[in-house]
């Protein structure tokens, strides 16, 4: 009789083993199949007359219009103007949201002073504030940037605040046991623990920023993607309208990709579920 018995693998550990990758087409191709199929159906409906051009221009017409706008430089100029508005609005609103979230999350006094007003203002639709923004700030760039700032402040505030308050209390007690000062504990324990929630809020804020931009560029805009769309609406140019919508979608996809890269680099220490 041997003294050393073979160790059996627990059934729970068997289930936790990474699954073998499934064979098939590359993932990038699979992700592109859905949009390509949708465009093919759209083109087929336009060619057969099921979808009249007065209702929605065909993809071939949209591509031609996008090429012409890019050739004249109108599309690039509009994209740069809209990007500048989003960046400024996100920087202002996001900065304010993060500062208020840290204030409310780290201290009870800050929570009592900050959280209730933020929750009240958050329920007010941003679109309803457009008349006041015009009265206060005029019809220039200021109300457009302010609208984006208001829209992006709240997602970051809510997620950063929840991330700070969701840090494991055991880690906080361990930091106190090790003799870390309050500033060191905030820097090395609380803020890194809140980082996943902060990145979720950042991703959501970027999406909301583009939605706010659509409304903001209706305020007496003379440049930007929204201006192109408004002009095309006056002349019933559905092809140009679709070009602007596609640009909005591609810009949103690009910034979401950037956030995913940030998550991979900043959260490399945290293993996560990647699907089966």
C-alpha cells in the first residue's frame, strides 16, 4: 500500500479550465458578416424598388456622396469640428464628474453635500436645458460644449462613485493594518479598485457625448456633422443624411475601440470572462 495517493482533480476545477478554442472563420470576419449582410440586403431592396430612393438612398449612392464630400473636404472639416466639440465637452464634464465622485465617495460629508443635488439634476433631460443654455451662453460654441459636458458628467460621476464605494472593505482594513496613510490608501487601494467602474463610465460617457452632439449641433450650427445633416434635410438628400449617420457610428466605434485598448492595458491585472 502506497503512502502517497494520486490527487484527484476536483470537479469544480475541471469546469474552470479554459475551453479549447472553437474552429471556424476568424473573429474579425464573423463580426463583419452582420453589417455586410445588412448592407447587401439594403442594396438589393434599393435595386428591386422595394426601398425607393426618396425614402432611403441606396448604399452605392451613399458611397458616391461620401466620396464627393471627402473630395471637396467638407466631410473632413465637419468631422474635425464635431470632434473638437466632443473633446472639449468631455474634458469639462468628465473632469467635473470625476472630481465630484471622488469627493462624494471618499467622505461622508462630501456625499451629503454632493450626491443629492447630482441625483436631482441627473433626472432632468439634457434636451430640456437647451433653451436655458441659449439664453445663458448665446448661440455660439459655448452652449454646444456645455450640453455635451452636462451629458457626460453624470455617467462618470455615477460609475466612479459606485466604484469607490464598491472597493472591498477587506483591502481597506489590510491597508490600515500595514500602516498606510490615508493618501497612500486612496492612491494604492481605493482608486485602483474603482478603475474598472471608471472605465465603464468613460465608455458610456463617450457614447452619450455623441448623442448630445447631435442635439447640440442643431443650435444655429454653421459647421460640423450636424450642420451637414441639417442642410441635407432641407433638400431631402437622404444620401448625405446617411453619410452623416455612418460617420457618427464610425466615430463612436473608434472611441469605443480606444477605451477597450485602455481597459486591456490598465486592467491587465484583472482576469475576466471572455465568453465561450
